[in-house]
C-alpha cells in the first residue's frame, strides 16, 4: 500500500510525514506536488502541516484551489483514506471535506507544545489500533486551531461519534475540546496535533505511530475484502 | 467599475482579534470604545468591457467561493461606478 504526501507551496511538515510514515509502517511513501491532477495508485493521502500559500486570506483557503485537491476530493468520495494534519486539517475544512472551521486561538498565542489527547472513538480507520479513551501524548504547533461549528453541526458530530480526539486541557478555545474529527463516511480525518512529530522516540513520544499503524491496519483489511 | 467587498465574522462568532484590539484601545484610555470586530476589505477591478450584470455575478461568486468562509463569515458589497 502506498502513501502520498501532498506538498503545497508553504507546506513544511511534508518531510516529517514522509519520514514518520515510512519508518513506522515500512510502506512506500511518495510526495505529490500540488499541481498534480491525479492521485492514482495511492492508497492513502496525507495533507501535511505548514503554512500553505503563506496562510494568505485564511489558513487553508487558497490550497483548496490547487489542482490536486480535485483529485483528493474524488479519491475521498470513493472511500480513499485522507488524513489532514494541522494545516492539512485547515485545508480539509476550507475545502468542505470536513465540517466546521479553524479560527484564531482564543488566547492570542501560537502554541507549540506536547499535550494530552483523549481518544473519543476507535471506530475509524485512523484509530482502530487504539483503545477507548486512550490518552495520547502528541504535540500541537498552531496559531489557528480553534475549532468552530454551529450548534447543529456540533450535535451531528457528537451524535455520529465523528469527534475522534479531544484535548484534556483545551489550549485554543476549540468548541467541545475538539482536536480532531472525521467526516460522516469516516474515511477523512482532520486533526490539529501532529502524529508526524510523535512517531520517533527521539522526539519524546511515539504515540502518533498508532494512527499511522491504524491506517495500515484498515487498508490491509480493505484489501482482504476485495 | 469597481467593487469593494467587506468580509466580517458572523455576529455569533467570537472574534479573539477584535477583543484583543478593543482591550488595547481601553489601555490607551479610549474607554468609550466598547466593541471592535475585525474584518477584511477587498477592492476588485474589472476588464473595461465587463457588463454590470456580469460583474455582479463575478463578485458574488468571488465573495462566496473565495473571500469568505460561510461557516464563520459573511460579506457585503459596495459598488463604485467610474464617472
């Protein structure tokens, strides 16, 4: 199974994702330049962190017009696994692939630190290796991770168990302590914390590995069914 | 023909930047300034032969699809006709 890591102008966690996924899963990983119009041959697509298009206009707002996003969207509609980390989450929200929006942190700070996440559902292709309520030590690094959605959307997310990770101590004002969500079909995950920065013991935590391992697990299962 | 598009957060959405600026205004001694909401402003110019009807369509599309995020923002358009 092959992972693809999209590079937008201004992405800066592309190599972190490449390295983490390759070293954790042992699966082939390739970069996908944002001008590409196809993601054919990939089993999972990663939208990495960074500052795509310089965060101009709104975070993630201009990346959604990159040619590759059309392909990523139709890949997801067909059930392909897509994970957006940090700026990747912002892009998925702007592209309408996930509900809600990421706003400025409520406390005037760009926050870069390790913090604890609680696993809110294991019923996703990204968390099948986790146990219910498992606490993960994963870092964040963002100024705009304050998750916002209207009441109806939040209710829908809660009712359908689409909230995947919650902060134990809310760092940014996110409604319902949301750190990560999946779409209704559960094959698109957006999360502000960085599993790519917590997959190597040198960086202080390897909890992020479980997310990439879950994806491999899910893909292996999917292949068996075919 | 020129359009100005003003993008603001919906009234129900918290504006941490506006609040922070308002607090700074208080610190300056401008105690009468009770609320500040931050927004964005875009000047849009058109090719000379663009009809007003088509221009209006373009601006609506631009404002809806690019300049605002409908989850949190709304916009209004001010037209300026060149004399």
